[in-house]
């Protein structure tokens, strides 16, 4: 168990399914330093210290097509942290305090 | 002006512009349930929903999720998918699921429909409405998915009747009824926060990852499809608690007491899941202990509760006992179900050598010392042609309704029993946590429908075991030992190497 980390981590769990999901994971890795990606059957766990950002532009570039941030709902399984922001351009997960 | 409204503008148009303040009817009469619990709300418009769903986006994405699921179910039915499972024993987990979890989805559908009517603010009303529809979708997709197995295997045919009648299913049923009979704010904290945010990952993620690993593609798909809604539900729980804590300082102690109560209630409920993870999956994903450490200790105690400290909220009372129990919980529950499975809607058996080796590895401090000897004894009885079943009915905890199987903290060989006399009547509890819950509201819990008491009162089909089982809706093959059961025999026959049509 990894207790006592100085910065509280946040994370999302995504379906290990389509190309879309893979590209979203790649986009998260590109836009967040120090993410840790781990695998369970059927699912991918992405953890990040402090904050995790999913940017529409990065996902679109990787997918080669338009992508609305609402589409994130099709790949998300779970998360921990607080969804601080979810607008047309990005989703930000972080703790408030 | 831009061509298209942004997400924020569309959401504001739906949840704010379409709302109005009643002026010829007293608002307290329109929303009569949101004052008696003592919660103070000064500004409902401060509620924010980061998902910013509108009617069109909600339906668009939900339809897409359903399309994906039904494509999987079709492929499964056409490809004889049920034969690709790791083992037929795996389905005991799904029997427990359709008996005990699917009816909770339906209860949640009703619960959130009620909240969608009764909150004063349009933001939480719309979030509750979406969740109410989600929960109905979960009920339907779970029934559709598991009906693929119901064609071939036992235990899944009468789940609604069983949910209302069978002893171990009163654990989830009474949990939800406790929440639904509370006020709207308490029930929101109970279900959205304590269940959805704190504990649901412990239920769904290992369940669905287990489905994936054991060749059960449709359950995995409905699980992840449901769980993607669940992340919205978790958000509702977290937004709810932050909103209420920020509205008035006087709300803090009320909410703390609800967190204390509902953490413990929820934790006792997931005891059934603990044994499922460790004992019912032929191919293991992670142990209960590991899952508890990751999803609860790391993410909730070291993440969420550090965040909530800001508001003066501390970790749930009795959480230390849950942490202490992580080494023993699943084994104690599995052993109890083994002894009482003659009256259950699933089959149990002694874990085989390989399974026990895994349990030993996961629980080096407790398995060999406390639990392997019990299984060895049971195995010996089976080898001699017998089968150990407990003769009689268990005493149930008045609050969580789990049989009194839990042990004293620090002493895993002494059963914990607590008693309270209330109005000349004695009540029994499995733990300090359940006793504490009772003492806060004894007038509520004295009304509990305890399955064992009901059997003794003669209202469950009759005085004998076969009469009670018939009243439960159980049929031949649904219960008892797995080895030699109908499911086991069918599984062996279907996997025998016989040519097609022979």
C-alpha cells in the first residue's frame, strides 16, 4: 500500500476497449507529467499526482477526428478526486483542499 | 454571438432558465421534505454539476452505451458464449449479483425519482433525474444480460421474489430501505456519497474485472457500461456533500453523523462482496484485502478524507475496525455461506488446492492459522461422503441483518455479540458499529424484518426447511454443494468431447 505520499494523487479508470480509449490514455500521458498507468483485466488505471487533465485538442489530434469532452463518458469506468472542471475544452480532476 | 452555445450555456439554460420560484404557493409546501432534517441551505444555485448534462447529450451518450452492450449480448448468444466461461462455478458470483444487486438498482431508480421531485434546486433535481433513469437502465441491462445464463444455469430465475424473501438478501434490501425511509438529505448522503463515492468501486470494479478475466464478456460490458454512469453518480455524491458543508456550518455535525452511520452500514453490506472476490471467482483478479487497501484506504482515507478535513469532517467512526477486519472478513463470510448454502440461491464448495494456495499467499498472517483448518475439516467430511451444513438458523444482527459471524477486534476466534434492551425487549448486534447505529434510532430498527425471526413466526411458508425454500422460490439445483450439482453436471457434459449431434 502506498500511503503517506506527499502529494495526494487523483486518478481515472478507463475501459480497455476501443482505439478511442487507447488514444484518450495516450493523450492523458502526453498532457500530464508523472502519470502511472497500470492494467487490470478489462480496465486501465491512470493515476497522477495532484491533478489530471484531459484536453480535447490532444485527443482530437491523436484520433484524427473531432471529439467532444462528453465522449469521455463512454470510456470512463471510475475516478477518484474531484472533477474541478468539465467544459468544451478540457476535463480537470483534482482535490480542492 | 457564437453559432453554438457552450456546454456551460446549454446547462445553465436547462437548469437555471427553465426554473422558476413559485409565488402564489408557499415554496415550503412545494418542497415539504427539505426542512425537517435540520439541514440549512441558503443558496440552491451554488450547486454545480461538472458533467453539465442536458437532455439531448444525456440521451445521445446513453443510447450509444446501450448499443455497444446489446451488440455484445447478441454475439454472446450466437457464439454459445456461456461455454467460454472459466468455470460454471463463476456464475455463483453472478447469481448473487442478480439476486442482491440488480434489485438495488431498481430501488435506486425509485429513490432518485423521489429526490428529483423533492429538492428545491434545479441542479440537483436534474442530476437526480438522470441518475433515476440510469438506474432503471442498469436494472434492465443486467436482467437482459444475465437472462443469457438463466437459460442454462440455476439460481437466476426468481431474483425479485428471492430479494424480498431470502435471508442473506435482506442485507442489501434492508440497507436500501433504511436509506429510502430517511429524509432526502440523509438518503442522498447514504446512497450518493457513502455508497456510490466511498464504496461502489469495491463492488463494481473487482466484479467487472473478474467478469472480464473469467470469460464473461456480457457482464463485463454491462458492468463497465453501468459504471460509466456510476462516475456521474459519484460526482453527485461528492458535489452533494461539498455543497451541504459549504452552505452552513451547522450542517457539519449532522453530515458527520450520517457519514459515520452510512459508512458502517455500507461496509457491512459489502461483506458479501468480500467473500465473492476471494471465494467465488475461479480466476482471481485481486484479493479483498488488496482491493480494500487500494480503493478504500488509499483513495478514500488518504485522498477524499484529507480533502474533507478542510470542512471539519473526519474519517468515519468505526473505520479502524474495518481496517482490522480486512485480513479475516472474506473468510468468515465465505465459511458462513458454505454452512448455510442449503438455503441459498447459489452453490458453495471447499476451495481446491490451487485456490487455497492463492488465499495463503494473499493472507499469509491469517489463512493458515485460522481458516485452512476449517476447510480441511469440511473437506474430510465431504471425502467421507458427507457434507457439513449448519443444523438450525443463525442469529442475525438487528441492524445489518448479517448472521452474527463477526469476531471481536484483535481476537478473531471470539464471536462479537452486543446487546441492548429497549422497551423490555432484547436486541442483538454483530459489532459496536451496528449497536451505535441502533442506539441513535432504536424506534426505526426495532421494526426490522429479520428473516430468521419471520421463519420462527411461521410466515415464511411453513416450519420445515423444504417449505421455507419453496416459499423463497428456490428450485432443485439452486442450493447446496456445488460438486455434483445440476450446474456442475451440465458443465461437465457440455465440455465432454462428444461430436456435434451425438
